[in-house]
């Protein structure tokens, strides 16, 4: 043990090495951009990139559905009848709803 200390002690006595060691410790643990903070920011960036890719894909799907919907009058009428329960004057609409089972 004393051999290790005898080898390290001259390095610690040198003010330049000591300054570099203190600076490294300060930057690694106490600075605002420490290692843990950088890790959290990279993790958050990865999560945001995944969300961005998800929303890009969803936007593409919605645009394709929109093009299909407004391409023909028949598809627009089908959408209006299914989604908003629209009908012609001489028609009757019956809506069947399923009851959700009560969780006990």
C-alpha cells in the first residue's frame, strides 16, 4: 500500500496534475453538464425522436385516408353515413350499442 501512495504522492504534489484532477471531478459530477445530465438528455432525445417518427407515420396514414375519402362521392357518402349517422330523407337509422360489462 505504501508503494502505491509513494508513487501517487509526487503526482498529487504537482499543482498542474492536481488542477486537472480537480477540474475533471468538477466537470464529471458537479457541473450543469455532468455525465448523468448528458445521459438523461440523450435518453430524452431518443424518446422524442421515436415520438416524431410515430407522428410522421400517423400523418402519412391520415393523408392517405383523406385522399381516398375525397377521391369519390361514394366514399365520402359512406364516411358521412358511418361516422355522423347521416341519412336520406326517406330512410330510418337504427343504432345498436353494446353494453360494457361491469368489472367487479
